[in-house]
């Protein structure tokens, strides 16, 4: 059974999410504060997904996200943000979240986001194939869901891995932001294209020698991004 950490201090919202996810067969562990969530996460190393509210008493959801991401790079993380707070969405993605849901939200949106992310963490039983992609100095293993740069593993979140896989598979071909959204987040994703740019910025910090002058992930202005097979410096 897939185990989900639910962090939300409002009982009405926590109860709503709990009922929805339990009906889908998920095993839910709950917390009302960030401190409690971190204790629960430590006690449950088999967590597959975390749904984290932003505004909390004590430690914030952003801080919980950062700590969980450091502890488990492959954990799926969804942030619950206030609909009017655009900065919350950006900060949540910057601190390592894979996705966000703006309040108020409905059953269909919640389940779509959760199931799409779990597919990306490869927990729904679908096969991703057994092959590697070698584009020096990188080696990506699809079945092991790992990326190495010059034999050193680069820790990626589920969404980051999916983006790298997509771009490497289409090396030297421009991929639009819309196509990245559709392939990585799903065709029914409701968020904006800025999500892609934030993830690309985070990837460059992990993959490039100089993120401000990327060699591998090139910006195609007004369109999207391209993985340079041979590596090429880009003004940024």
C-alpha cells in the first residue's frame, strides 16, 4: 500500500484530503505541525508521497519540504498553497517540491495531481523500460532512475528526473514548455508554464559547471529547452 504523509493544520482540510486518499487505497499518516511531520517521516522511511501545507504554526511547510527533500531525493512532494499567493508556488518549487495545488481544490484535481506524481516516482506498477542513455559526461539509467555525471550520482527529484529523461531522449531537438508540461505533469495539469522554468533553473544548479552559462540545457527563447548532445555554452 502506498504511504502518504499529510501535513495540514486545519482539521477540515486534513479530513477532506484524508477521506479522498483513503478511498483510493492510500495509507495515510497525518501531522498538524511541521515538527510532527518530520518526526513521522523519520519513523516511516517507506513514504512515497508527502502533501504539505505551507502556512503552519512553528516550522513552515517550506522548511519541512527542504528537510524532506534532503533526506529523500526521490520522495514525491506536493505543496498546498493559497490561491492568491503566487510567491508561495514559486518558493515551494524552489525548495524541492514537485508540484503544488492551490486552495480551494476539488477531489478530481487532488487525485489527478497525486496519481500523476506517483506515476513519475514509478509506484503505480508501470514499467519504464530497462535502458540507459549515455550523453557524455552523463549516464542516465531509466530502470534504476539514476543520473551520473562523470561517475558521480546526481540526486534528482521525480520531476527533475522526468525532465532530464525527456530532454536527453530528444537531445539536440527543441522541446516546448507545453510539451514538457504534458509529458512530465500530464495533459490535465492546471498550473502555469513558470513551473517548467523553475525546475530547469534547479536542474542547471545541479548539472552545469556554471548555471548562468549552461552547456547542456539550452534555452530556446520564447519556446522551451533543448539538451545539447555535445555541450554548448549559452549566453543567459
